[in-house]
C-alpha cells in the first residue's frame, strides 16, 4: 500500500515539474531538502514528502486497512467454553483471510470434482458464506474465505456431502461423514456431547440441592 502511494506521489511530482513555478513559496519556510529540484529528490526526500502527505489525510477505516495492519479481533472469553478451543480459534480468525483445503473421494473423476466444488461454492454463497474456489489438483481444491470465521460454518456443510473425503482448516483434518473415519468421528462426537450434557445436568442438580 505504501509503495503504491509512493509511486503515485512520484508520478504526480514528475507531472508537476513544468508547473513548479506556478505557485510561489517563501524559501525561508522550506527545509533544505524541499528546496531541491523535484528531479533531484532522493528516496529519503520522497519518504519525508510522503510522511507530510500522510499527516493531512484522514485515517482509513479498519476494514479498509491492509490485513496485517488491522487490529486483532476482540475475543470475549467465556469460562463455560474453555473446553472448546475451536470456538476460540474461530473468533480469532474473524475478518482475516483463511484457506481451507478440500479433498474429494478417490472414486470421483476430475470433471465431477470440478462440478461438485462449484455446486458447494454456490450453496455456501446462498448461505451468505463468501468463498473463492481454486482447483489445485484433480480432486483437491482450496476454498479461500475473506472472513476466516466462516470457514468452520462451511466445514459443517461440507462434511455432510457424500462426495467429500476430508477438509482441513489450520492443519486440523475433518473427515466427511460418509467415510469410515468420518462415521467414527461423528459417533465419538455424539457420545462426547451426550456425556457433556449429562455432566451439566448433574452439576445443575447439585446446585439446586444446595
């Protein structure tokens, strides 16, 4: 961004060389470097001029800043959610670009893989989940999310698709529910949820008895 602004400034200055005498300045009010011919400006002189130019500009809104300059999203820590690191990771990626790798089953042809991922992208879009799609292999694609928090919502949709083998976010693999690994993971997740609900009821009962 800064390099682009610098190039624009340089082009503007060069275009104004022939008009340099159109506006009069008090020479005593200028710093030494500003009294040079524009064509003799060094990189350091341009940097100073760029800084002066930036001083007069309104700061950009947060959503228009380059991603590396945006403030980290605020995370509201919930002690009751301490056992779910995925939710914390999801919140930390809000407003940040994030990639998801999507792998289709081996029996799917390359042409079918292209068509299925295209359909999935459209379904996500209809659910207000924005994702760019890039095929990187015959049965492998990248889904790029501008709002990284949406990647986990997209994952919940994709793992239900019969043609999906697996998808991965931040190096964590999620198997499709129609694969042997996915069926096992789904069974374990359901059991863990029931156990958690059972423990919550026990805790609530104890509190009510006190």
